C-alpha cells in the first residue's frame, strides 16, 4: 500500500515571478539528479502566488484539465507529478496557489486544495519548525545552500545544508535539519521571526 503524499507549505508570503520560477525546481542542485526518483521531493509542496502569476501560467499552454477552482499544467515535473494552480476563496478573499500533485494518487488535487484552505484559515499567524526550515531552503540563494557530500558521514550524504555564520571559523555549511532555533531566527526575515510556533497537523 502506498502512503498518501505529505502536503507541506514551502514558502511564507506571496511569491513573485522570480521566486515562483526558482521554486518550480528548488531541488535542482541535488546529487544524482538524473538517477534518483525525485517524485517524493516535489509531490505535496505548495506556496502562494499572485493573480498575475496565476494568469500568466494559465496563458502559457492549454491546461491538461481545468475545473472551477484549479487547473493542471500539461507538462509534468517528474513521473505523474505536475503543477496544479488553485484559485481559492479563503476568509472572504480570493487567493492563488501553486502545488505539485501526484496525479496517480486519486483525489490528490482535492486533498491539496483542502489542506491549503485549512492551513490558510488559521485565525492566528503561526509557523511550524518544518515550515520555517522549508521557507529558509526556498528563500536561500543557490550559492548559500547545497547538499552534504563526501566529507559528511555516509548516512548524511545528500541531506540539505545551508551556510551559517560560524563565528571565528567563518561561514560553514550546516545541515538544514540541525539548525538551532537561534540560527533559524537569524535566517528568517524579520516579519517571520517572532510568529508563534504552530503545531504540525
């Protein structure tokens, strides 16, 4: 039995067009890019975009399919995973989102739509630790992030890493998952640093 995809928010705020295209393939630097099954990396990722970007993507190619609140891109990212663009009414306001859905999973676009509405309808602005780490990865320039390679223990190779200030030793790569709360706070923009900790759903 295949477990359903984990749906996760990967960027806080509304992505502009430059950020949108960067996040389409935010795993491009991964080792063994052409040898591994990248499906699990992409499936379930979502973030907010502006109406302008939503309309731009709709005009690029005829969609694979279109429904009242979503449309699917004709070109697939990997395997059966493609971009789904959502136009959703949340708390009386129309908002737009991009997500990667695995169309081999029956009902995956609807599950993602429901997860986005649930996440964005929270009355208090908050972020989970995982959302903070995903935002850092999404927002960090390629020159300042990478993957654990040969100098790391074998079981850590291929894990995501970001450059942190190492005091007297200067900048150093540190595994994303191992960032301390202080390091996470330092890497977040000021308006996100002091949000409450949300409990993961």
